[in-house]
C-alpha cells in the first residue's frame, strides 16, 4: 500500500498547484493611488478622484484585460501627478499602465498620446515628439496631439514648426490648451500684450476651480508680472486661490508679488506653504533667493543643497533609465550657480545644450553660466541665439545687457538693462542689482 502513497501524494500536489495557477488572483500590474495631504485632501474633488480610481481598479480586478479602464487609470494618475507634484511616482505608474495597453494594442491612439505627454513632462522631448508623430499618423484630426507636437517643437527649438502645429490645433479645436500655446508663442516672439490676450482667452475657456484652469490663470498672472503689472498679477493669484483654496502655484505667485514689494517674510511664508502642498523643486529654488534677501544665509544654503539634491536624484534616475526620469540638467546648472560651483554648472548646461542646441532657454542658460565664469565672448555667442525669437523677457534682456557691456557694446547693453529695470526689476533681484551697479559706474 505504501508504494502507491507517494505517486498519489504527488498527483494531489500537482492538482493543487494547477488549481492555484488557474484560480489565483490575477496580477493587475496596476500601481495603487497614494493618499493626498494638507489642503489637497480637502473638498469633494479628492473624494471623487479616489472613488473614480478605486472604481477603475475594481474593474481591472474583475477583468484584467480591460484596456479601456487601464488607459483611464493611467490618465487619472497623470492628472494626480500634476495636482500633487509627485511626478516620479505617478508618471512611472502611468507609463507602466500605458505600456501594458500598448503591448495589447500597439496602435492605441490615446495610449500613444498619453505616453508622449509624459515624455514631455519628463523633459524627454525627442522621445515625446516621436510618440506624438506616431499618434498623429493614427489620428491626424486630434487637437490634443497637435498640442503635444507644439510643445515638443518649442522645447527642441523648432519655433516655426511649433507655430504651424499651434495654428492647426486652433483650427481643429480652439480651447484652453490651444489658446495657452498661442500665448507662449506670442510671448517668446516679444508680443507680451498679445500673449496676455491669448492667455485670458484660455482662462475663459476653462471651468473655474479645475486644476487646468487655475494653472492657466496663474500663467496669466505671471505674464502680468513680466509686463510690470503687479496689481493685475496679484488679482489673478487671488482669484485662483478663491476658486481653488490652497493652490500651491497661486500661493507662490503671491509670494513673488510680496517679494517684489520687499516683504520677504510674507513671501517666504507663502512659498513654504506652497512647498508643503506640492512637490515642486522650483519652490525650494525660489526660497534660496528669498532667504538671502531676508538676510538668512544659513537657511538659504540649506535650501540650495536641498534643491540640488532633488534635481540630482531626478537626473540620476533619468541617466539610469532613458525611458523614464526627469532630465533636469538645465535646472541643475542654475542651482549650482547659486552655490558657486561653476564647473558643475557648466557641465550640466552643456549636457542640456547637447540635447537641445536650438532652444532659446537652453542657450540663455549656457550664456549665463559662461558670463558667471568670466568667459564673456562665449557668453555673447550663446546669448545671440537665445534672443533670436525677439523675446522681451526682462531677465533675458538684463542678462543680454550685462554680456553686451562686458564685450564692449556699451550702448546696446545699457539700452537693454534700462528697459529691463524699468519693466520688472523684481523678477531676478541678483541680475537687476548687478545691472544697476554697472549702470551707476558709467
């Protein structure tokens, strides 16, 4: 009897393994939603978001092949990344879901477009452009995809092509996103009044209180800042906070207005609150300047190191995985300038320049790094490219003016500096102070 026992046991064990394999809970390959904190966790929006996402997760548990629900979950996570600023987690989660959709449906237009959007968010601009072009071939009549093409072309410095795709977007579907892109293209062409007009149209095309609408209202406020109209800028930020209480980017806007009025204590408070709400390195970076202006050097140095650590972590992730991770070399270049680590600043500016040699912002960054290193001729070369679209941004004009003064073109440099200081000297106090000092010596 014993000689039959082991074969029987093996047969039973095999049946159990098969049953486990057949009836096990399916691997959803779906990351979970993270809890929000602070004011982001208040109100009905978060309740609705949680319910919607839990509903999608339930559908996937019931049917792991439900690619529509997987796509909707990816889109929800993309938006959650925008709202919370937790892009490292939510962008990676969304890409994971989108890759699953594309593995099952390689020509899924929405999945391709969403993945292109995430690539642009992560500053993988060439990859984003390629994915957007692939999506466009599938659906050439989508306004959304023309927005992606516009963004990619702008970031890669292909401004004429960006104008074409933005025009096409407005023909297909004139909406908040379309007007906002027109606004930016007008701004970099030096038409700030036209940019304000288009951004105002973008705000009016949105629904009050939605994150996208209030983001756009904040962008309108910043245009007023750039034009020197602080009262209207403050009104935009206050409106955004009224419609979306605790909105971090509106708090930061009010912080900049307070700093422009030399109320640094209030500005620091606003930025600290914004930083507590949303994970955005820019808040930490701006706190560096505010603490220095408020004569708190120890806090400024602490913020500067935190800023570098945040950016370096993102850059390392991007270096380890070319498909994901935020390329942050341009931001790192500026961060290292604030700690006077000029070699590191130059190294990161050059890395970004290799990726995007035609982008005006990248050229401005490299020009400013060379200026700080005393290489004025090199600085002038890159600044000339940075100004090729005719942008009238006061910080750009001030930097260009300083470089011109150092390269013997005094009259041109003085004109640009005076224009910048007259319009909005508060945008970059360090640059403005240097400009005022040089003008006083003349």
